[in-house]
C-alpha cells in the first residue's frame, strides 16, 4: 500500500523529487535489470482488468512457459465472465477483486495492467515495488509526473516493464521503420498522424446508485472521489480529464509512438493542440476534433483527430513520413513507400495483434534484455500526449526543455504536470 506525501504540498513534493527523477530517467544499460533466475522456470502471471485485459489473458494462455494464476476486476459481473472464459481454456486461475492480493503472492512473477488510465502508473509502481515485472497498457500514465515515477520504479527495482505499444513489435512496422532509418525516402523531415472514428454521444450522466457488483471505491483508487453517474463505467471515463486523457492518450499514443520512432527523436521543444468538442452537447470534456503539432528542432510531427466523423472519403493512413526523396505510409499492419512522383516503389505487410509483443516482454524477463517498448521509451511518446493535452487545456503553445525535461516558463503548465491523489494512494517510489 502506498503512503501519503505527508506535510509537503503538491508543488513542494514535485520540486523535491525533480533531481532524483532526472537522474533515474537518464539512459542506462539494461544489464541492471534482473533476469529470471532460471530461464527454464515457468513464469506465473496475473491480469488486472478484464476489458482490454482479456487480450492479455489470452496471450498468456497461448504463450509458452507461463501460467495464468490470477484474474482481477473490481466489477464482479465482469470478473465472472472473464473467469468463465479462462477456465474454459484450461487455466486454473483465481478470480479476485483487489489486485493487491496478487502482489502479496511472492511466487507471482508478472503483472499485466489493463485498467483505466488513472490506475496505470500507481498499479505499475506498486507491482514493481512488490518485485513483479509489468506489462502495462498504453498510455501507461495519467499525467507526465507519473511517467517519471514509473521509470524510477522500474530502475530502482530492476524490473522489466513493457508498454502496450504493440506496433513496436509488429514485423512489417519494424521493417518499415528500418527502411526509414536506412534512407528509403531520404532524410525524414516530418510525420503526419491521424485518428478517425464514428463515436456516438455519451449523453449526460445522471447520479444513480453504484451497481451492486462494482467496487466503485476501488475503481476510483488513486483518483479523488467523484460521485457515480450512469455514463461513466466502463468506457466513457476516457473522455473525462479526472480519469482519462481523451483520444490523444487513447489512440493518438499509437501513431505518435510510431512517428517519434521513425523520426528518430526523443523530446519536443514546442507543442500545441487546438480543437474542441464540436459534435455533441454531452459530458465529454475532451476534444473530438483538433490538431496537435510537435516541434523537434529540425523535424516535426502533427496528429489530427476526428473521433465523431469517420472522414471515410479521405482515406487517411495511420502515419505518413515525408522525406527528401519520397513518402512512407504506415497502413496497419503494414506500409507502402512512394517516390516523389507518387509512384509506389515498395510495400510490406505482416502480423498484428498482441501475441508477439507480449512474447517479447516474456523473453526479456528471462534474458534481462530491453523489451521493444520499454517503459522509458514508451513514456517519451506518452509525454507528447500529456503535453498536447496541457496545451489544449491552456489554449496556448507549451514550450519544453528537452534537456531538463520540463516545461519552460509557464507556471500554469507546470501545475498540470501531475495531479492530486486520494489520501493514502499517492504513488511513492
């Protein structure tokens, strides 16, 4: 269980840990990550969250050398359905509603975190502190400060922590990025990213009694208490700042991670995000339409969202890289390359899904190698989402120091770097 910050105020607490965070996030060699003592030893795993987490559970059940011991969900109804599925596939797992029970199991090796965003970092930090390796879904953190703390926790406890940016493992995407770095389109200068969807209105929630099957106190966990409404659980929390990060942190993280990878950049110097909630008058606080811009010195990137209008006739690729000699389109799960005349000159495709990415994570637990989306690398991409959301909330560009890794000259932006926590749930490393 985490401990309160104590008498320190939030700003003082964040300032007091800046030096430690910066030191912990410096590049490190992965020989200080503990590999499984016996590579032949069967790993044991637990999954937290049975929405997205069922893909993790299925990947564990399909993997070699690992056993599913726990399935956890704060909603007993969802847990019962999940247990029916995994036991039907031969797993002898325990169904639990409080994930701390699995952390107390000294024989448990691996924890999969597939919760709401506000739980990603606190659960990961607790699991690392309990000696577990962690696979955490994207975006991995609810705010920028949590991203720092996750890296510190992984390093301090010498744990393998992989983020769920699966394209880092997909064969054709890796091939595409390799071609970019080999000069397939010349010098890569800019990347454009898109996310288009046809999401309906979430309506206006009404206060209702919490369902008997749901432990709403545990669902809120580290987030300060808010009344329960009937359009919150189990998905629409994405569109409320208190628990989620909007479409930028929900789907933007995937394309921005590929873009940053292909551009070969780490931290931005300037970020802006303009847009709004245009399509519906409802409880959604995050924008359904907008454009984010990211400047990386001599390279740049944009991300455009249209989550309530699919724009099907525009046929956007997920990511397009623009170089001095052509373009490369990421079209899940493959790519196409065009010369400056617009002629297709190469293409590739391959498998997608979860399995290979999770297999890579498990292999790295056994060998001590760095996984394909190691948490520090993953959180560099997630930081783009956090900075974009900060810009949107403030209605102005945010300047960022890529060396000091902090926002520059903007106290309002600094105040949005972290968040307040429910007493007793402050993440402590």
